[in-house]
């Protein structure tokens, strides 16, 4: 496409925005509200994913070895664990080290357990991590059936609830985002439909003198793109400023050791690119729907 032709399409698309006044305002407002809600959910979902990933990295299966297992039995169990598909790492924790960790974690009160060193009641333990934390429950079930395994532990209730909650947040966020995008596309399609109806006679004349459908469609595509991009400017600015201010006041001090928020940079830049892309996509797609259905002259 020649530069002069492209310039003509951009100029016509801009004129269409002015011609349609209130409908343009309504479409841009719809995109603005939609992207503001979408951006808010994106920030929440990204931070929830960050929080979940931080916890998932610490998910491990503690395999308590049977007291009757000999050294050779432990070596055999290690080999069996190592052959399970999806196992990322295996660490052996002898019961003496386990008792030291228990005493250390209890501080001054841990001194009362010093008498247990001669007859240590703890099990030797294998600490196993899965390559995919979501497979931890299946991995634990498989290990529990092995010989020389007394029991397994991985915080089943906590992590099952965690995975369920994060998946629920993702699904609700995605459903809301899709619903809002559809609403914005509908408004943009109606705005461009009014433009097409108002210029129907002009379009007929253009076709009579040999203008192709593509040449006629381009200004409407540009109009849809402009509607989407204009609607993205305010949400991007508000969310970037709001999140940066929020992070500046909270920082990494959330009061929970394992939960921190993502830093504004590069998060806000990623969000801006994503919202701008969504706005452009919604605008162009709304334009395409309208042109395809109503540009039959």
C-alpha cells in the first residue's frame, strides 16, 4: 500500500470519529471501562500467579522411611523414586538432621528434646519434588504404595485448596474479560455501522467508479483501531500510576514472609502492551464484524 493511500485511509478514519460524535464517545468509554476492569483483573491474576508459583516452588513430598528399612533398603527405595517420571529432585534427610532442625526451630524450648538424641524417635526422610507442582498429589499417592515407605506428607489440604483457588481466579477473570471484550466489540461495530449507513451513497459512487472493497473497508478498519487505542490510553495511565503508588506504599512488606507483590517494572510495561493490544484487537474486530455484515452495496 502506498504511503499516500495509507494517509488517506488514516485521515478518513479520523474524520469518521468526529462525524459520529456521541457514538464515538460511547465506544471509547466502553473500551475504557472494559480495559480498566480487564487491567485490574490482570494485575490481580499476575500477582496471584506469582504468589502461587512462590508457594508451588516449595511444594515437596516428605517420604518417611520405615524404621525397619536397612541401608540397602533405603538405597533401593531411592532408586525406585529416581525412576518415577516427573521427579525433579530427591534429598535424603537422616533422622539426626531432622532432630537438629526440630530443636533449632523451637528455640529455647527445643532444649527439652536433647534427651532424645540417644533414642531418636524420628524417621529418616526422602524429600521429593515434582517437576510440575500440580502433579504433587499423584506423585505422593504413587510413593505411598512403595515398599519401605511408612507414610508421606505434602500438606494435601493446603495445596489442594491453593491450586483450586488459583484456578478459580483464572477462570473467573477470563470469563469476565471475554464478556467485557464482547460488549466493547458490539458497541464499536454499531458505531461503524452508523458510519456506513450515513455514507452509503458515497460508498455506492466509489464502487461505481471502480473502488475495490478493500479500498472502501480500510478507513473503517482504521476507525476501529483508533477507537480501541484511544480507549486504552486512560486505563493504562490509571493502572500504571495506581499500581506504582500502591507498590511504593506497600513494597515487599506484606506481613507474610512468602507473599510479595510483583515489582512495577516490568509489570506495568507488560500490562500496557497487553491492554494496548487488546484495545486494538477489539477495535479492529468490531470494525470487521460491522463491515462484513453491512458493507453490501
